[in-house]
């Protein structure tokens, strides 16, 4: 995961590297599933891109199922194979491509275009 240089450092001292360490800590407990709640919240664009690349690598190369909670539907469509979208008005489950064509996806895209 590219973080071996951090192995002897205290977690509280890692600052921007904490979110890279958290998946590694979770993988110590399991090799099949990661549940990530807003894993890129508060990260700058470069670190966000690196984190998404790491998540994709874990899923693709290490065959780890990733369940990611996110409010960013654009990133979900870009990086996820399947999406469960829930809000107080709608529910959708399907592939990322199907999500883009769904009512929830269209509403979200229209809302994003207005901002």
C-alpha cells in the first residue's frame, strides 16, 4: 500500500497520511471486505486521487470487496461498479452506468449543473 515508511510513527502524528493508514489497519482484521465511510473527506485533490487509486487496486488486484459511503455521486459513478443510492425521495441499486440513466442519477446531475 506504499506506507511502510510510516510503520514506526504514531498515528496521531501522521496528519495527511491518516486516511491512507486506516484501510491498512482494517486489512489487518480482514482480507475480504472494507467498509469505508467518506474515505476522501477533507483531502486535497492529489491525495483524493491517490486514495481512489488505492481503493481500486485493493478491489481489482487483491479481490477485496469495497463498500464506500459517499455523498459524491460523480465519484461513485466514476469509481464504483455498483451503486446503492438512497435519499428521502428515492432508492436505486444497480451498476454505475444504470445509475447515470436512473431518475436519481438524472436529478443529481441536474442539481450539480445548477451549482
